[in-house]
C-alpha cells in the first residue's frame, strides 16, 4: 500500500458517492451538480487543479478528523485506512497532528490527487467541466461496483 493511498481511496469514495460537499447533507441527497458547484470555488463553470486539490483535501480532512478538533492524529489517519508512514509524509511539522493547512501544503497529498484529476480532465486543458465530472463520476461508479 502506498503511504497516502488511503487519501486516494477516500477521493474515489467521495466521487463515487457524491459526497463532494462541505455541508452536512446526506450523500444520497447530493447531486453531481451540487458537488461540482461546491468544488468550483470561483464559479466559472470549471474546476481547476488548484480548486480540485483545495476542495477535495478539505473534504478528506473533514472525513479523517473524526472528533472535529481541526487536526488529524495518527490514530485517526490509520483508522481511516492510512499508514503510519503515510501520516508522517503529510505531518511534516512533526507535531503528531496534521492541520488542514499542512494537508493542503503536502506534496505527497497533491501527488496522490494528480491521477484522478488527470483522468477527469479528458481534454487535457487543466480544468474539469461539469460534463467531464459526470463522465468521471460514472467511470468511478463502474469501478467500485
């Protein structure tokens, strides 16, 4: 298992279950359009790699931070499928706690998210449209079925 593969697995789970939302809505009530709109931070109808990373890392962080204390401990990380090695690749400060800023700044996390973004960006223009998002979501759903 790659050290941050748990993050990639969570990314796939978020895409496949339409959980792209910062709100507490149930996964089954979030539409692909709502998910896409939440990720499109500047509202231009496209999700850039920076928006994708920022948004998805925020979503993953919220999932990993079980006690909602704004940090992810090694125990929380590992209990969500991560490894101790992966935790310390993200926790570069050495505090034993990952902050959202640290997660968003992590080269290891960004590298892990590159593949799903590239796959979703079917025309290679560096942005994902709603149509590309829908196609990517369907491919992910087929993969996890």
